[in-house]
């Protein structure tokens, strides 16, 4: 190989070696934890694999979903994740599951490395993924949420260049664990790419649902099992009862519907208020969608991250594994240079670390409402609230108020010069609700397209806009 030909290869190795080395080192520690070579204080986080997932797999092998088990609260495609350890028949169920979780982690990490080397991208997302999953500790490899998140990451990266593939992956993710449906929050509503993405998502979801429901009865039982969930001890609403316990509240903590929940006076009220808060969050997302005027190459990922943040923060249940969803979507945003989610994305990292400290390290203190556990829980939930509010503000400013102010400024400048404002949108953006740009294109609004041609002012080469970063 010539010296000139070896230089790009050496540059790639030099850039990729640090994140790969850190990923490998941290994942080795996670594997040592789940295989119990290293043991963290607190409850055994792997017990769900041996005690619950394995039991579900036996029921699924018999040709039925676990419809008599109220802890089964997952869409039908979850059966694929639960049965996946059968791909490694030479290992016991738990060992095979841990290795497959690590493989899904490696696949997502490889996607971040590949995407981060493309134009308009950066490797920051790979670092966020590496740090976020590591900070969650062994819980990350002890739930199938990491596999779901890997699918969601692939769907977001595929959206610009391969909308049909993205739609199918979003459908698969939603049928694995519902929340990936939120990836569609900022998806385009008009144009060829929109038809491909939404069409593939709808057809994929319908076909896969029919296939799984026909394969075994009980595939949709999860819809009713979720209805009676209460306030889990790690949720935002649970802080009310942790505080109330210090003043004699006579409720208790029980294992209920597969999670540790508060049971007692006022719990139904707080659970209802949590649902109201979630509904209000989705109402805000709908209002944002109706008011948004400019969509950049990062809007799909930014909106998805914001929607997942709102869903997790306002939920009646904030299980530790939910943080994996936030780490994945935050890492996608941080891969895109056009993203406006840097601060909320980085707030997710200390929230992941605080989650490890409250579960499993201090979970006994959380259950008994003792100060060390409740303080860590308050810190974690406070970071999630701060990240949610910041993400909402930045999404709104980048797509609603920011474009409006720029147009108002253009109008004022045009009035001062006697010319009407330039009709072109900013590079890499498209005006109008639901319209996302094709990679490398610049588009105008419908109103401006219909307007009469205006004189073109000369622009110096130094003032010309740069080529927009492509999405995908």
C-alpha cells in the first residue's frame, strides 16, 4: 500500500481508537457485573432474566403469550427478544441473554461510529452512548430495552436516506416496546419521503402484529394490563409519598404489577395527575407540530428525544431501564451537528449515573424512604425535569420562534431597502409544518413559491450560505 493510501486508514484508526477502547473497557466491566464476577451493593439486577424472562420464554415456546401473568405488559414483538437466547442453545438462558444484549450494544455503537464519520456529523454521539450505558451499570444488560434502543437508533439514522427502512424499523421498535412510536413526532407529513416512511411504518406494524397475533393467542393482552398501574417508587409523583412518609403517611410499598409501587391513601389521585401531566405533555407536542415552520436535518431526532424525555419524566413508572431510551436518542442528537439538544442530552448522563446509585446501590433506602436513596432519586428526577424543559424550549425556538424572528428581521430590512424579503429558507431547512428537507436541498414555503419573482440582490462569495449538512 502506498503512503498516500495508508494515510486515510491511519487517520480513521487514530480517530476511532479512543472511543472503541473506552467502549470495550466499560463493556468488559458490565459483563463482569452481570456474570457476578463483580457484585454491586443492592438487589440482584439480573434476577428478572432468570426469574421472569426465562419463565416467559417457556410459555411462549408452548405457543401462547403469558396472558395470565399481569407482569407481561409488552407488545407482541417482545416475544422475539424474550426468545432470542434460543439463538445460542449451547449457553444457559441468562448467559445467552447477556451476550446478545452486549451484541446489540456493539451494533448500536458501530452505527454511531459509522454515522459520526459522515459529513455534517460528529463522534460525540458515540461517546454519549458509551458513557450513558456504562453509567447505568449492569441494569443495561439485564433488560431487553437495550435491544429496542438499538433498533430505534438505526431507525433515526436511516430516516433521511432510506425512509422505507426507517419506517419498518420504527414499526418493529413500537411492537417491541411501544415507545419508539414517539420517533414519528417530528417525521415529515408531506412529500415522497413522508409517504415512504409513514406507509412503511403502517404496513410494517400491521403485518407484524397480525403475524404475531396469529402465531399465538394473547398477543394484545398487554393493553389491559397497563391500565391498573400505580405510582412506582422511582417516579416523579413518588416523591410526594417519600416526603409524606416523613409526616406519618400510612401507605405502604408493595410489588404490584411487576414493579415496586406505593399503595395507600391518595395514590390513585397522584397516579391520575401523572396521566394528566403526560396528556398535557403530548398536547404540547401537538401544539409544537402545528406551529413549527422550519425543519432542519436534525429536527426528526430532536423531536424524538424531546418526546421520549416528556414521556419518561411524566410517567407513573420510571424504571431504571427507561434511561437507556434517553441515552440512545440523546446520542443520535449529539451525532448531528445541526442538533440543538446539547444541554438536555448531556443532562441525561448524570441522570443515568444517579439512576445507578438509586438502583441498585441505594434501592433499599428508596423503598424505605430513607434520606440517601431519596436524595439520589430527587437528583435524578430533577435532572430529567430540567432536561425536559430545556429540550422543549430549544425545540420550540429552533422551529417556531426563531424562524418567525428571522422572517420579521428580513421584512424590516426589506422595508428599509425597498425590496421584499428573500424568499429562500435557511440552508438545510424547509418551511411549513411537517416538511423535512431532502438531503442537500433548500426549499421555500408554498406562499413564497406562489409569489411573483423578486429582484435578486448581489451576494458576495463570503456571505453565501454554506452547504447544509445532510440528514440520515
